[in-house]
């Protein structure tokens, strides 16, 4: 059965108004931007990933983003061209939704919106909505196609979160909570990396992103997998206790240093698909991170 798929829905209001503000410095525009759905989306994500749960309100977040020194370095005309290309390229929009939907249960992208933004992360997803930062430095190094690959990634997150609510860091208080968070993010990030792999391979763009370069290096991935599962098994077997400050260092190893939950998660997804088939890999989205890990451990 073909995966039922929603048509692409892209909202560029935030990015358009932000560029107007950066060109005019008219502070009245900051309030207009703060009232956009995209700004509320970024604020919701900011709350979800805050360790304390205490974050700026939507206006303060928008002001912080758009008055940061890095915004002065933006080539406004180049960003407007990029924005226009994404809005007008219906073929690539449909390809993004198709690639993401192909690794999700039927109907998972119904109601999903992609917001085009500037200045916040590289791309995020929360509450079945996604966004992409048009001015992230990574996108300046490669052709426009790289943005489309990242859109697949974030759109997939939005569909995944329809079945698996993104945990709030402020609610992660015990060792078991931390173990679940790592399991969740390896599942979500791994599937999203895997979702864009076919299109990247077809385009010859595997070496544009370090995660995909790592996936092509079997020796490197063997090391990463051993490191990931060593940390994961230690957490799973540790006696329940409140999280201490040093425990949060694990997230750094997983997300930024060796990017373990992206790379190992994608390798797990690839193995499950090759051995058990895509249908059973997709089923883990509805069944949850525990099923993803159970399916993989049955194979090793």
C-alpha cells in the first residue's frame, strides 16, 4: 500500500519579515514577527530544550535572534533568492514530503507545516511542525540542494512527533529519564538521517554532511556504535537515582562531539530496513523507541 501523503505546506512569513527588519531596522517589525506562527513554534522548541524550563517569551526570543551580531553578516539579497527558490520550487517541495513520508506511517505528515526562519539553530521540529534556518553557515558552503536535504530531515521529525512527543529536558530528572531521552533521540534523529540518505546518494551529496561521511566509513561506525552502546547499557543497568550535573555531559557526546545518536541511530535504521524490511522499520514509529531498539538488538 502506498503511503498516504499530505501536500507540502510552507510558511515563509517569519523569514520575509525578518529580512525586512534586518534591512530597515524598524523595530515595529519585531512585534509583527513575534506574532507569527513560526515565532511561536521557535519559542515552543526553546522551552522544550531548556534545562530549566525558564526561557525568553516570544518577543524576547525574536529580538535576541534578530539583533545578534551574526545577523549583520547576512547577505540579504542572497537569502531572498534562497527564500524565493524554496517557495517556488514545487517539484523539490513534493520530493521532500515524499522522501520524509516514505519512512513514516500513512498520514503522518497531515497538518505538518514547514516554517522558513532565520537565526535559530539549523532546523528544528516540535508539536508536528518544523522549521529551517535559511542563514545557517552550513548552507552557505553548499548548493541550495543541501537545504532540501535538511528539510527532509526536519519534516520527518514533525511526522515522527505525531506518535512520539518530544521530551522536555526540564522533565528529565532521573537516570531512567535520561536513558529514555537517548533512546528517543537515537530513534528520531537516526530515522531522519536515514530518510534523506537515498536522495543524497542519488545526487552525489553524501560528502556534504559529516554524518553521512561517517556512515560511509565502516571502521568509524564500528567505533561509534561501541561507544554509543557502552554508554546506553551503563545507563540502562544503573540503579535509579536523580540526575547529577555530570550526567548531562553524556548529551554532549551524543549530540555534538561524535554525534552518536544521529550516526548510530541512522546505522541502526539502515540495518533494520535491510534485514527486516522497511515496513517493520516504519512500524517502530508508532511502536516507539523501545521497539526500535528491540528490533535492532535482535539482529546483533
